[in-house]
C-alpha cells in the first residue's frame, strides 16, 4: 500500500484472498503429530445468497480458526452445503428451473460471497451433499443399518393432498389445507422407513453429562426433555363382562402407562386414543352413534400437531373397566389428547392431580376425588378447585393413605409386580426417526421391492436420481418417472421396482462433519480415512443457530454412535463444545425477508469492505447475544480501520517486535504498554477459557483503547511495539488489512504467537476515580504503594468543595475508585 493512497478495501482484500488461495494457506496439514483443532460452523442450505446470520456464524468460527492457526495448531476449518431439500423443488415448480441447476448455481454464488469475506475455509474439502459420491456413502451406511435392524419399515399417517396425490410436509399444510391447491388435507397411512434412534435413547441421554459446561445448558436441557426419560408402571384395566361381550371378546383389557401410580385411587375414567384398536371394533360393529363417529373421524384426520393445538375433546364410549384395586366400575372415553404413539395409547385419568385430566373432567362434568394432599397446604391447589400435581401425602387411598407419594409409588408398584398385574418400565418420549420423504431432490433410499423376495437392498451404489424429471407438485416425481423405478431383482431376476422415497435431508447433515476429515484425494476410495477421522474428530468447537438445538444435534450424535458401532471409528460424541450464536436483529426484530428489514452482506462489503463487515459483527455484541444491526456502528468500525492506517507512518519499520527499555519510559508510555498487553492478555484469555463464550467484542474494545493510548504517548518504539501487537490481535477479525500492514511495516508473511509481557502490568502509579454519591468529581494519581487510608485522605482534599454534608460511608475499590456517600 502506498502512503499517499487512501484506504481501498477492494484492492487489498482481493490481493490477500488471492495470496491465501495460491499459498493454500488454510489447508490443514497431514502431519498428525501436530496438535489439532477442528473448528466448524454449521453448513448452510444453498438458498441463494448468504445473509447476515451466516456472516455472523462464519466470522465467529473464522476468528477462532485464525487464532489457533496462528498459535501453531493444525486447523481443520471446512465449509460445504446441505444441498438437498424441498426449496429446490419449490423453485422448480414455481420457476421451471431444474432443482439441480438451482442448487448448483446457488452454491456457486454463496461460495463466492463467502470467499469475498476472506473466511479461512479449506477450499479443498468442500462438501455438496447432493453429489452422487456423497449419496453413495450415505446409501452404504443405510444398508449397513438395514442389515443390523437399525432401519425398519412401518405404516404411519402422513398428510396427504387428495387432489395433488402427494404427501405434504407439515409446513405445506396451512389451516388444514394444501398449500398449492387448498384441498382439505387428509391423513393417509403409508409405509415409511424409520431409523431406530430409540435403541440409543439411554446413551444419548447419559452422554449429555459429558458435555456439561461445554454446551449451552439450555441446549442440554432441550435434548434431555426431547429424549424424555420417565419411569412408571404399566398395567391393565380389565373390561367388565358386558363390555367384553360387546367387543365379542376381541379385547379383554386396556393397558395403561402411568408415572403416577400413587394417584391410582383417584382415577375417574380410562381415556384411549382415537386410533386405539377398541375404536376400530366399535366402528366395525356399529356400536357408536353418529355424533361420536363424526367427532372421532374428525380427530383421526388431524395431525398430532393440530391435536395439540386444539381444545380437548372427547366422547364417552358404551364400555366400562374395573379398577384393579378398588374394584369400582369406571367409564371409558376417547379423546384427542391421548396419543397412540406414546405408551400404550391409553391412560388412567386422574383429574385431581393432572392438568390435562382436570381440564377434560371439568369440560365433561366427570367426578373426581383428591388422593394426594399437599404436604405444605400453602399452594392453594387442593385437587378440587385446581389440580395438585406435585407429590404429597396420600389420602382416600385405603391402606396406602398416609404414605408419601414416593413410598406409595414403590409399594403400589410392588403390589402389581408381585401379583403379576403390572410392571415397572422406563419410558422415553423419543420416537424412532422417520426418514422417508416422497420427494425428488434427496438421497434415494437404496432398496428394491421384489414380488418374490420382498424388500432387498440395492447392489450397485450409488443409486442416483434421474435428471429428466417433471416436477409439478403433483404426485411423487420418482414414482411418476416412466422408467427409473423399474429394475430386476438380483436374487431371483424377477421384475422388481425401486423404492421411490428419498431420505430426510437431516440424514446428510448427520455425518457431513465426519466426511470433512477425509482429504479430497481420498474421498473416492472411502467415506472416511480412518487416520484423519480419528485425528481430527471430535469437533473442538461447533458454531450454529439455536434452531438446531434439538433435531440436528441429536441426529448427528446418533449417527456418530451408529458409525462407531459399525466400526468406522472409536469416539462417542461428535462435538466437544457448542456455541449457539445470537440472532441478527434490525430495529429490534429478526432480520428476515418476510419483515423486509434485510441488510445484504454484499452491499456492506461493496461499500466498506469485508474487514469492516467482519469487525462490526464481532464488535457489536458477544457471539451468544442478539446483535442489533446499526449503520452508525458499521461506519464506526470503518473509521477505526482508517485511523489505524493513518497512524502507520509513526511505525519504525522493522522485522522484529522492538525491545523496550522500560526504566526509561514516562507515565503515558507505561499506560500505553499496559493497555496493549491488556488487550493481548484478554485475547489469550478467550482461548485459555478464562473468558466464556468468545467475547471478541471485549478484545476489540481493548484494541481500540490501546490504539488511542499508544497514539497519545510520545515514544515511537512503544508505538511500534503496540502497533505490531495490535495487528497480531486484529488478524482474526480484520485479516486483510492486518496482513497488508504487517507485510508492509514488519515484512511479516506469517503471524506468530506472541507472549504477554508481564512487566507491562507493573504500574508505578494508580489512577483513582473520586466520586460523591456515585457521581464522578475528580481523578487522582498516586504511587502504587499508597495505603488505603492515604488514598482516602487524598481523595477528600480533592473533592472538598462538594463535601457539603457529613460523610455517611466511604467506599474504596482497590486500584479503581473512592466513593463518598453523603
Ligand atoms: C396418571 C397420572 C396422574 C399421570 C397424574 C400424570 C399425573 P411422562 O412423564 O411425560 O412420561 N400418558 C401416558 N400415555 C399417554 C398417551 N398415550 N397420551 C397422552 N398422555 C399419556 O408422562 C407420563 C404420563 O402421561 C402418564 O402418567 C399419563 O398420565 C400420561 F397425577 O397417568 B399419568
Ligand atoms: Zn426376487
């Protein structure tokens, strides 16, 4: 950069981006003896252009990656695209563009935009999950899982548009209607493939403990709740004789699951799910009146989500059960709040002690009786006017009255177990993962259906998508394709058909981070190079949005464990530490297209350069906090960079960081050195985990302060030393200009680690703020060894004229301030 030129980010930034590419600056080395760091920002969906949320995500990761690279680590910092998915098909329907063309063109644009930010991604490890090679490995995993019974096929209810003859995703159902044609959506039973994540429920829960402190506690608790482990009793309610006869002895009892068997004497009825087998029999035998049938049919056509949002609604059935302990006859109801997919699809309803049962009982005027008394009586919820849901002391419960809830659960469970009437079980809310999608733009499920041999795995992988496809929104494009699905059975040679479902795109994002460890040149041989995989994994720092707190992270953890059990590797958890970045807001609202308050990264880069965009996103808020977009703040960052450049003329060019004779320094120079090393210390503290959550804003603020301090003092060597250190710290945030200036002034081609000079922290003088009732009135500097009493005495003389009343209290904060309370 020439001295007379003003700051021109465009030239500087493209110069350095080219240098980095040419020198392969960000490619990890194959030297596995070096210490490593794997820094990973969640990969984007190729929606078209990057937005500020992406910029924030990548700038955080980049600052971390650059630090570790500078401090001698072998850093893997890759990027790729989660390239399959529905928006590509929506674009195809709307704009008649092929999903593949749309996706590849978006990936190209976004990669260019990321490149223009100077992000230190490895160029050679990019993953595009729609690549047939990626599909091949995913299909291999699927088949291995299929052979191990970790995949199974089961009928399930799906949203179905009867006009478009297509399955709809939840977000395509708007107010119960198809998003395209507005037909009433119905629930249709179809075969689906499931991954048996429930086999791993306990391990997925247990291993969360090992992430304590390294993952946000909120994410850990969301994962725990999602897995939803509970312990309870499972037992049967016998149907009375008359009811058994009505059902022609097809069903003798109703099995229920309860976590609160201590409330068993408070049962007012049994409630079953609308899909319960008893309902089928009643419908079949025409034992229900037309209103009941109408209500049941309506509920059956609702998804679980809709049911959860709807009012509780139910119908009394012409059946009764016998209470297993009291022998009383109780009614049976059916209702929308009982799910067939949880427990046994039936409950014992205890209105006095359960919120939902209480609401239901109130609505339908059912009787109820409190059986657990609050042990404090303070809460006011007595089980009559409001449900009492906590543990307490049993009442109205025959011989169990007087026991605590915990004791009663133990004894009642024992009674059931001893009499072979029930058993204690551990239950998980977690369900198996349904991965079938009736869509084109996804990884084909590698199975075939043979009329003689049943469902068999494909032999030749990858099974790729046909390109000559019609995507109209009607039907399943793969199923409609004239030839694609027809094949021969490899066992009996009969005509067979391919599976036309593709996989949920969450499957691709469940192992991409493992595949990144495989160097490009080895990728066509195997999914993983074992040595690289073992070396780079686990990810040291994963960075992404809180919206992925549950599903993506759970699926990725599950896949990691499955692949471990398939002997690909030997670690248990994929992400050692997780940072969930805050949202990017503008005028207090989330920056989003629908709100029309989007600031395009490319416009900021055009006007101010990538370094300013990067500096602002890291300076405006700590990474985990919401970031409020603010044009003034952006300009402020731009001005800081300009000031930095303006003052470079004072630097005494050299190849080394100058040695300073501390003894000879005046007060201002000492303060300047203190501030410089304070900034460096803070920077180190972030990575030594003395500061949590990567608060780069704190470091940047310290740099700005230090920059002012070195400018304000008169020693050019101190200025030079400070400037050198500033560029060193700023490399992670504004890498282009920091590299440019370091090269120009210090002939630096590679940033090297720096140590903090602890001498800089020894102060001869300490500056105290003196305030009265919290208002600053004076500032005094005293020798460091001055005692507390002396400091207070000096302070008093300096603010004498404001001491109009008696001093009630003297507050002394060592090395900082004295406050007088009047
Ligand atoms: C009686 C009872 C009394 C219950 C009481 C709770 C409180 P967690 O803990 O989340 O596992 N339940 C069981 N199966 C259900 C289904 N298919 N649909 C809807 N609710 C169902 O929940 C277990 C509790 O959820 C069970 O314990 C049952 O209600 C209900 F004072 O039984 B409980
Ligand atoms: Zn066959």
